[in-house]
C-alpha cells in the first residue's frame, strides 16, 4: 500500500445497486515477507467466515459463496461429529442469536461470540449473561438424570463435593470406581501438567488433585482386607506424581507411610503407583513442563507408571524403620550403612545400585525405602545439624551469605529475601521452609 493509484470509476448498469469495491495489494517487503504463510492464509479465511455470519451479507471467497445463512451453519463448522439435531439454537430477535452444543474436544467450556460484527474471542458480559442463565438449568437437569441412573443402574458411591482444586474422574461416582485412578501431584503447577496429560488418556477414569494432608475416598476404621473392598472407594488406585528428585521421593514416602499407618492392607492390593517423569530439565520441577510434554508422558502411560508391590513383612519393617519415632537409633545405623556401601562401591569401581532401571515395571516398598528414600534422609540429616565451625545449618548459612554479599542492611520483606536467597545461593527446596528459616533467624 506504499504506492496508491488513482481511483477507477466505472459506470454500471442501471439495474444494479450501487456498491464500492476496494482492492489492495499488501506491501510484503514492509513486513519482511516474501509471501503469506499458511497461518496468515488460514487467519484471513477465518475472518471471511466471521464476516459472513456476523453481517448477514453474501460473502464469497476465491469466487465461491460462503455457505453460511445463520449462526447455526457457522456452529456446524466447529463441530466435526455433531449433527444439527444435537445443536440447541435460538434466534431470539434481530440482535440475539444463541447456540449451544457438546464440546467434542474435551477441553472445557469454549465460546465464540460477536458484538456489532466484531469477534470477541475473550468473551465478556454478553457471554456471561447467557451462561449464567443456562448453566444452572443444565446442572439441575444433570442432577435429576443422575438420580434416575442411580435408582436404576445399581449401587454407586456418593459424588465428592465441595473439595477445591479436585478434577474428578467421570466414573468416580459409578460402579466402576475401583478402576479409577487418583493422581496426586506435588503442588498446583504439577497439577496443571497432569490435567494437560488427561487430554490424551481422557477423564473417565483419572482424577487429579494437588497433594494435601488428606487422601480422598478413604474411611477411617475400614480394614480393606480384600481387594474387592476397593469397590467402596472413589478411586481404586492412588498414583503419585512428584518431582524425580530427593524431595519428590520424600513426598512419595510420606504418602506411603500415611496409608501404611491408617490402612496397611491397601498396600497389599497394588493400591499405590508412581508416575515417573523425566529427571533432566533446564528448569526446576514438574511445574515448568509444558502441555506438549505432559501429553507425551501420558500418551505412553504404561512406560512411565510403576506399581508398588507388597512382598513380605520386610516391607512393613522398612516403612517403620524410616518413620517410627522409636527407631531413631536404628535410622542412624541405616544412614551410616548406606554411606559405607556407597564408599565401598566407589573404591571397587562398581556402579551405583539405583532403584529404577529402564525396564522397571514394579518395585516393593523395602527397595524403595532402602534405595530411594535413604538418598533423601542422608542430606536431610546434614541440613538439620549445625556446623561446629559457625553453629549454622546450611540453609541459615545461605541466608547469611546472601545478606553479606548483597549488602542487605536495610529493612526487607521476608518474601523478597527468600527470593534473593533462592536465586543466589543454589537453593533447591521448599520456599516455605526457607521463609520459616528466615523468620527463625530474625
């Protein structure tokens, strides 16, 4: 559009209505382009269809008429496997056209809307005005339908309600509950990763919940002696999805200890699994993984999931060794033995005895405690003991180091100092723990 030309005015037949034709050639050099790429072409094509539905004009693209007469025709282009009978459509008046249909892509509620022929991709008050009227009616209808199914479809467990951040499985309230898996994650960011992965394997038998102190669906006092007792639960499998580092192993062991303490028989029914995710990433933790990576993990679920198998009473004794407060002296010997074993292997040029191998499909609790959790216990003990040189623990020393090197002599918020310490002192653990250490030093 750098070189405009004079307008060309042509007399038309008296039988035709007057119109204005605007023709332009984009200045590709100005945009450092040789041609339109496929993305821009598809974007222009999309805009042509948007114009056809939002203006009501007869629109052509490359000489072909766009086959859109109303909003219903436009909706059908979004829904590959949906017939017109499955679309609820209503033209309220000349200003309002509304259409609702099932989302075939399992990615939650999506909307496409126009105001004054302008696409409002982010929605707005006009969309809220409709959804706030439709959603309560849908919820009421679904509740009535579920009540009928429960009456005629056999026994079901009650639906979990009022639990924030729980993405429940579709089959968790049905007679197929024992086949459902609850994936507990290390925080909200890791939960987002798991939810993205569900786009591959579906939500029917998988639920996601950021790990907290309670495990869903278990009743205190229940023995769960037989495997058939798992049908009483909302989920027949508990899958732990934590970082593949020492802290992640510690979180996994805490869940195991909790189950072993309250419902020890569950460990004998293959109730607990872990989802092994890649160890090496440029950034720290599962929260930095992308949705694409999540789909890669979950698309090959059998490769990444490992089942905890109960072998013998050795499994019970190993869990007690790690967590029973009365066995603190035995834990000291346990850590000492592990340290000596590592040193002997190094002296003899033997490889380290890692728990997870390339083809590992199942492990027992004894091996997990003695090969994986012990890797956390040794450095955890070192972090808890003050040094004889300066009477400081490693975390305290890192805080003092940052304060001195950055000349932090003025008042500073605890959260800001915690951020500086994490950034400048190679700190790899929970920031809340670091915050508590700063408060304790003050």
